C-alpha cells in the first residue's frame, strides 16, 4: 500500500506541473485572495489561509471521486460493455457536434457567476477550489484517471479515500507553498516552463 500512496502523491505533484495548471497558479492565488502579486507578498498569513482553503476545496471533490470510484467500481466493471457502447455513442455525437453536422445548443452555452466582493469571505476559496477540481479534471484527467482507476480496484472505500487523499496532498502542498513563496515561485516557474 505504501507504493500506491507514494504513486498517488507523485501523481498529484505531476498534476501540479501540467501545462494547464502550473501557468495559472499566480492567477488563481490572486483571484482567491483578492490581491495583486505585490500585495500577496505583504499578507502571507491571509494567502496561506486562503490557499489552504482552496486546496481543501479541490481535495474534497477528488476524495469524493475516489470514494465513489471504490464504491461503484464493481458495478462499473459488471456493466463495462454497456458503458463502453454508450461512451462510444456519446463520442460520436460530440464529434458530429464539433464538425457542425449536429447543433445541440445546450453544448454551446456558457454559465458565469459574478464573484466581486467575495474575496473577503473564507468560503469563497473553498468553493473556487471545488470548482477548480471539476473544471480542470479534463486537463489533469489522464493522471487523475489513473489514480481513480487504481482506487476503483481497491477492496474498500477507505482505501480509495486514502489514495485520493495522497493525490490531493501531492497537488495541494506545492500549491500552498507557491502561494506563500509567490516571488520565488514566479522566478522558478520561468526556468521550469521550458520543460
């Protein structure tokens, strides 16, 4: 189990380094704290608290996904053939939508929520963290999917929760540290970006 937990933690860290997460870290930290990058350096206590709450928000979602994967893993395996067919049909329909052959208008809509004035609310970073988990799941999907698949094979829900907790820690720790040490993060990120 120790190897699986280390793998899950490493997968969380790799998710942090993905090209669709790493570049947006300063923007997210600025957004959840309501501060520009200069102000972030001045109020480290507030930044630390809000990045922890943000990380808790996405961790709750990922852990819930792990618990769900463990709980329904056997059901999904039992229905895997039917689900494979249904997924194939959905992929074909979505492809035809992208090609313009079909026009499902509900797929072309965007929903936004106005968030001005919420930066002083400590529930705000928690909610943004949860939204982050749902919004970036397609981007970190291959890495997260491997941990969820591993979680689905576990015999107990608690094992799945533990795996996704370590995945969340692997993503949360560098996120929290990058917020607390923003100026160092920005310098280091520039050097790392080429990789």
